[in-house]
C-alpha cells in the first residue's frame, strides 16, 4: 500500500452556527493565498461551530488571521495521510499506532472515488512523538 504521512499543524476558530460562516472564512483565506490541506467543521454547542484549519503554510495563516482580527486556537499537532485507496488501506497505519500503544482520539478521511484517499489523524500532544516514531515520520 503506497501512502505518505506528514505532520501538520492545525488551528481552530469558533464561529456562530449560521449559514455562510465557513464560506466567509474560506474565501477570506483563499483570497490572500492560504492553501488548506484539510478542513473540518464540528458543532460545539447549540449555537457554535468549531472550524479546524489545516494550512499548507501555518505562518501564512497566522498573518491572514492577524490581519482579519481572527482569534486562532493552536497550533495543535495532527497527521495527514495521503495514499492509494484499496481495501484495508488504513489498517497498517492503525496497527503501527496500536503496537506503539498510541491512542487515536479522532480521525476523518475521504476517498476521491478515483483511487486515492486523504486521512487526518488526531493524536494527543503527549503521545505525538511516539506516534511519529512508530510511523517513521
């Protein structure tokens, strides 16, 4: 199974849960050239949503956030896996983490329907060095 794993810093922004908030943020960032490697939105209460931003360039995101008066929470460590989609594609990665006694406390992924996938793995900061070693990153 061919895949690559890279360490990513991600940042949270909490917004009011209403139409257009993700659009406003993503268009602002795209407008100043911030490329997102991944993005998620998760409800954090009845009227708030947490947007997780995985920028290709964290410094560029910080500059954009400062200019927009945006309060970023982070950086937080995560792993971005990209590879060939096939049956059991994630088992080797999870087996290595399991053997190293590393807990994956959250993850999400998607295939492109054409043979590739992307997968984000959230690991607690205190376990991150052990995860990097186990995965050879």
